[in-house]
C-alpha cells in the first residue's frame, strides 16, 4: 500500500529505489559517481580562500551553500515528512544573524559559525 502511494506521488514505478528504500541504493554506481563529484567540488571550494584575498567571492560562495542547506532542510521537513512548520527557518535566521554579526565584528568565521549554531540551539 505504502509503495503504491509513493509511486503515485512521484509519478513513476520504482520510486522507492530512488528514495533509498528497497534495493542497494547506496551501492548504485550513479550515486557513487555523484557523491565523488560533490566531494571533489567541496574540496575545490575549501581551497577558495587561498586563491585570493577578496572576501566578496568567499561571501558569495558561503551564502550560496547556506541557501542550499536551508532549501534541503525545507525539502526534508515539508517535502518528505509533510510537516509544514516555519520554526526551523526562524532558528536558522537567528543563528545566521549571530554568525554574520560576529563575523563583521572581526571574529573568525570558524568561531562565528559554531557560536551562531549554539545560539540557535539555545533558543530552540
């Protein structure tokens, strides 16, 4: 019954395999190649601060990755779980505000991000 509902929702047979349900989804060669490409891209982005002293490029990449993380959390919460709750966006915004404020004041980004996360967890 559940399989039929998932297949109807996603519009094609075998949707459970693509959702990581039945079958060895993680052993699929396509998944492994995509995972390798994504990890390679992150490794290249880790070298971005060494490429130059321009903070605007680093800031742009940081905002893009932050937006991707927020979009994926919304996809999991509302898309797959079916829970419509905007509370996680409020705590995300609070943590981002604290991290950005600390970063502007001169605190290292490596310390500002955990501080923002700690404030968001405290308020949650």
